């Protein structure tokens, strides 16, 4: 009898309380959510690794036919000619030149716009101008390409009569216009995040609004501003359609923005449409 009572007492002790069961179910849900989050993070990493692996594989196949020395030092890119040359510098020079023109325009304009919106503009002006800037970032790049070819280049030809129809200056300026919203928006957010106490301390020491914006707010937000610049640089280097439409698609080793050229991304985007290479079909060396 005593043994039966002990067994019943132990079974009562082993029963899971409703609160413990609820906590167990909650922990199970949390672990499942953590698993989904980890899976999402791993998928992003795996996609990046897959892209790098594909690039390395295709690069290895390419360098079986072209030496690394010729690839880096040859000044011509003529893969469709009978005497083919694969000098990447002619494409790199165009990429760097157009990116430099774009950033030379976008960094000052975007930074000044961010300082104005953060420190000087009224609330109504800020709430009106910032959405317009962000909307500008959503305009299709092909529209900007024809804007560069049909409007900016003719205006530049009035100033520089010898400027050819296809050049790097016009696309560079238009890419700079495209990049301004990124710099202005991200930099303005970084400046608005600076504590008001820093501004008030600057005003208490007799500084003007301009001095406060330039010597207090901007240095305090420098990490966010640099992040905006990095985003703008990546956007300018990777731009495709504006250059493909307005720069001429001629791989030339030149750093003169008054001449036509091609960038790496623009050449990749249009190179496959040439019927002579047909890289969609056979994956030849031009591909």
C-alpha cells in the first residue's frame, strides 16, 4: 500500500505544470524563429560564395588562353578582332574617369544638401524636399541615359564646341545627379542623429549655426557621411545604362572626359548582343 502511494506521489511530482508547458512551447517557437533567421543569413552568405565561385571558375577558364600580364598591361580591348587583345586597362580607365566625374559633382552637392536639410531647412521644407530626393533615386537609369545624351551633352557642346556626341563628361555628370540623393539622404539621417545637446553646447559658447553645422555636427556624423560616400562610390562604379547609351561604348585607354569610352559594366551589358561573339550560345573566350 505504501509503495502504491509513493508511486502516485512521484507521478504527481513528474507532471508538467501548465506554466512550464507554456514556456516550453514558447522556447520551441523561439528556436524555430532563430533557425529561420539563421537560414536566411546563411542563404545570403551562400549566394555570395556562389557568385565568387562562378567568377573564379570563369576567370580560370579565361586565363588559360590569356596571360595575366597581358590582361593587366595590354592597352587594347578588341576581343572580336582577328588579332584579339584583352587589355582590361582600357575599360578600367573609362570606369575610373566616369566615376571620378560623377563623384566630383555628387559629393559636394549631396553633402551641402544634407547640411541644409539637417541644420537650416524648416520642418515643412525638409518634409517636402527629402521625399523628392528619394523619389529621384527611383527613376529608371535608361531615362537618365537619354537625359545625358539628348540634353546634357548638347548643353556641354555649347560650352565645349569640340566635344563629341559620345563622351564621358555628360554621363559622368548625370551619374552624379543620380548619386546625389544617396549622399544627401544618408548623410542627413546621420546628422539628424547627432544629439541636440551638442548643438546647444556649441550655441552656448557663441558659435553660429553655420559654425555649429560645420565644426560640431559634421564631425560627429562623419561615420554616417563616409558610409554615404561609400554607397555613392559603389553606385557610380556599377552604373551601366547611362554609360552604355551616352558614352560611346568604345574601349579606349584614356582619362580625358571629353572623349568616348566604355566602362566594365556597360561593356558586359551590351557585349553579349553582338552576333559575332554569341556568348549566350557557346561560352567562348569573349564571354
